[in-house]
């Protein structure tokens, strides 16, 4: 996984957690849902990069 892609995915995860927490505090279901969606997107990015890493290892 490239360091830049990993940092972006981690940043998206943190952003999602913060937005979800804000939604919990304010009671806004839209913020909670958007925060969870961002976290899911970050997990998908991490998974895709992990697959790339595994393929690269096998090719090397």
C-alpha cells in the first residue's frame, strides 16, 4: 500500500468517526449516516490496497 493512499484512507476514517460523533451529539441522523459511510469507504480503500500489496508480493 502506498503511504499516500494509506494516509488518505486513514484520514477519511477519522473524518467519518468525527462526523458520526457529531451526529450522536446533535442527534442528527444524516451526520451519523454520512460518518458511517465515510468509515465504510475508508475500510474499502484499505482492503483494495491490501489486495494490491498481496498481488505485488506474489509477483516479486
